[in-house]
C-alpha cells in the first residue's frame, strides 16, 4: 500500500473534518484553508494525479465535479460563485500526489490565478 496522506484520511487513519463521503469519494476541509470555504474532494481510489487517470476513471472524475457542486450549494457559496482547482504536478503547485479537487468559495477570486 502506498504511504499516502489522503488514502489515510479516506481510511480515517488520519483525522480530518469530513464534509461528505460515500463508497467512492470523500470530501474534507483543507487543513490550511485559502478561502472561507476550502474543501478537498478525493476518490477513495489512489490516483497520483490527473496524468495517471484513465478511461476507467471517467465516471469517478465526473462524480467528483458533481460532489463539488452539491457541496458548494450546501455550503452556501453556489450563488455568489466558487472555484474548482485541480493542480497537476509540481509546476502547477501539486504537493499531495493523490488526485484532489479543491473547492474554494466565500471570497472573490481573481483571474488569471497566480
Ligand atoms: P495541492 O497543493 O497538492 O493541490 O493541495 C494539497 C492540499 O492538501 C493543500 O491545500 C494542503 O493544505 C492540504 N493538506 C495537506 N495535508 C493535509 C492533511 O493532513 N489534512 C488536510 N485536511 N489537508 C491537508
Ligand atoms: Zn492515496
């Protein structure tokens, strides 16, 4: 088994503030939030980054988006707006190599991102 912090969060071996979970995905609040709402949506399946995802993962990746949408609505940021971020590899700022979708909301966001 890979030594992965997000696999451990999904398995509840590392404690986190879980916002949603089911048999395929887990969503939890980021330990170092960059916005008033900052939730990470991950698959239970260990996929290191988007570069390693395959056709087989298509519905799982789509599900992560819809979970993010439902969380945005539930957390009250859907109307004002929210941002989904999926950093891929170090040049884009990926620091944990288990694919995750950032849901950020509760403040204005600039474009382009830094
Ligand atoms: P990345 O930089 O890879 O796109 O995002 C990784 C995110 O995971 C960061 O925002 C970081 O704060 C968060 N993170 C790293 N370790 C933990 C942890 O143990 N618990 C939680 N809740 N978030 C974490
Ligand atoms: Zn993992």
